[in-house]
């Protein structure tokens, strides 16, 4: 299995809602990432998990809360988002956090904040 | 800090014509280099990567790229473009000796005319 899956595919939420994005990989990768991508822009790194521990937080607002329950799962909890947070949220994984490996991306979750 | 420049925002080629997408990087040592492709509303797919060794790298879908240290470039090429190649192409650089953190270029949108 060489796939990163993300659910849901689309999500619409109000500014007072709480929702979660889910990412899963079964490639045995020990590094997992969340990216945010606005239209016509490159992905922007948000968080990196290495061996299920948060290793990089790119100064992301606290309304975004990542969680890595195990080596295969990565969640992004959303609360009190703003309309400017509407974007494509991409999850990725790579084999070894200590080595520069290629990252495998999921299809993304298209988030709309009303 | 490392950076990536993709000078062409938008390129249009005819189906069957050859293609070259430009990528220049800035980094003090030999970087890890990647090309990713993204279809509208989708995740990123890795086309090819350069870590070391042979400077001409073969990838999927008939793409190749050449690493030229003297020009700090890693241009992507394809001898004959197919209509299905229309997409956004991102060049990315990773830094040796750190966790798998990528810096992306701004992307080049490829349009293919029939």
C-alpha cells in the first residue's frame, strides 16, 4: 500500500464549529506532515510529526490543533476558524524523519469556512 | 535559507511538442531536489527526485530532469507532451541533514493545446 488517504474530501464549517481532518498511511512511514494550500499557491508547511511526536510547528494559530494517535494516523482538529482559513489541506508522509526522503501526499481535504 | 524559483508562471505547449520547465534553487551545498505534479483539486504526485549520483534523473510519465550544479538548476523535460500532462508543476528543495522539510517553488501551470 503506497497511499496516503484523507477524509473527508470536502468540509464546510461555520466559524463556531469544531471539526477534524483525518489522514492515514500504511507504508510504515514515521514522519507525517500537514500542509495548507491556497488557490494558485504552493503548499505551506504547518506541522511535522516525527515518531508520533510534534517536531515542527510553523507558527500556526492555536485554532489548528494536530494530533498523532499512532504511527499510521494524523488528525488536524479545527476550532473557531476564520474564512481566510479556507484552503486545501494536504497530509503527507515520509519514511524516516532523520533523513531527507521524498514525501507522499494525500488527495487533500477542501475546507470552506463560512 | 534555501529557496526555489520557478520563473515561468504559465506555459502553453501543443500536444506532441517538447517541454522544459525551469527551476533554480539557492542553497549553499548540494540539496535534495524534487519535482511534483498537481492536477486541479488533487494532491501532489512525485515525478522524480535527485539526491546524488547521475545528474540526469528519469521519472514517471516520461519525464526527466537534469541537475546542473554550476547553474543551480534542476529543469524538468519531456520530449513529447500529452494532453493529460496539463497540470501545476512544483519544484521543491530539501536540505541535507535535517528532517524532511521541503521548500516549494511557486509553481508553473502547464496548458496543453490539441
